């Protein structure tokens, strides 16, 4: 039995999968298996894996069923003590698994282990993730996962580990969701288990890649997802705050896309005091002003300046 089972869903990532696998094979901690679940790729992704002869690599092929099905399938076939997730276009630094193991040893009763990460805003501009809590250098248990995740989510798919048992008890990844399937699971972990965080940055996420693992993203799905915890948020102000921040992001997206009904529904569910002043201003601003600000944000990113309404 390996210490970690690394589960990688693969769908049309021929430009990235080689470097992703190489980043795993360069890990300082080597007690792992790699389970790659090809979700019916139609490009050259699968053929590129032939160059890797490491016996720890196992490939599972399935008809295209979506990222949730692929991850669930990989985890079902895993044998490791812990599951570590990695998307086919993200990268780990060589100490990623070492640091994750340190977390599991320090807080063995935690349900979810989260590594710090950095975000590529475009191909050349990278920034550390920003969280809504104070931390130093030591691994810790997060006091309030939902408040801590109000800017960037503490749990990022390519930076987490967990036990199969807890994953299965929470129902795994919801195959009915076309988007937010990962956030759905992190919320369930946050409601049911302690969550550990390691301040050491050990992975990178490419936010600028448009062709994500999700086949089809709909704002209707996002709205329905945010409302599925409506019972829990009535008695959990921190969860309500976290969901309202995400409803704000959905409302802004829908205003830009002129999806008025979803914009109104998302905005109508928000407790406005949960938004900061910048967010309150933007959610009530005309569409043309929001589009202008988004264009300005992209222009500034090219100049290594990142402004956000989330902080």
C-alpha cells in the first residue's frame, strides 16, 4: 500500500499533461502511486503518457463522463493511505507530498489537508493565493474554514489530500454538477471535519486556462449549487458569508453576460452586509462600468498589478 494515491483526471490536456506528470515524478517523497483516469480524450493526451515507464503509473480509460466521474473512478481504484488530487494542467513543487505527509502526521484526525498555492493570472504573472485569516509558518488547524476562504478558497483541488473513507462518507464528487463539484465537496468537509492548512506554497494553479476540466459550465448550475446548502446556512453565519461571496461572483458574471434572471436570483439571496464596500458598489453598478473595470483589471495584470474586489 502506497502512502499517497495521486488521482489525475485527464481530458484533452496534451499541452500540459507531460509537465504535470514530471512534477509528480520529481517529488522528494516517493511512496505513491499515480492513477490517471482518461475521460475519453480526443487529442494526443493519452499517447503522450507512453513515454513514462514508471511502474507506479496506472492508466484507467473511460467514456467521457465528466471530471467528477473520472475522479471518483480513480479514487475507487486507489490503494493508498491518503488520496492526493492533481489536475492535468497544474504543477507540484518537489516538496509537495513531503509537506502533505507532514500535515497528516501532525494532525492525523483532520479530515482535509490543504497546501498553500500560487495562481498564474496569465502565462507569466504569478501571485500567491490570498486568504482571509492570519497565519505564520506552522501547519495548523483552521479555526473557520468558510471565513478563511472568502478571497481564495483554502482548499484547492490540486493541493488537497484526504482519506478514502471520509471521502466516501461525504458522497464523493457529485456527478450531477457540471461545475463547482470540488467546492461542493470542500463545503461538506468544512461542515463535518477539521481542516488542516500548510502555509508552505507547494503547487501552482493556472487560472488563465480557459478549457478547464469541466465540459460545460452553466450559471444555472452555479446558482442551484449555491442554494443547495440553504438549510445549513440558516444556522451557520460563516457558511452564509462564504456562499454570499460566491453569489456575488456569480451575480457579477451574469450581469456581464446579460443573464438578468440569474443575476437577480443570486443578488436577491445575498445578505448585503456580507459584502465589502467595493462589492456592494459593483453589484449595483451598471453593466458597462463593470465591463470597464474588468478590462482595466486585465490591463493591470499584464503590468504585474492585481486589483480585486475580494480584498
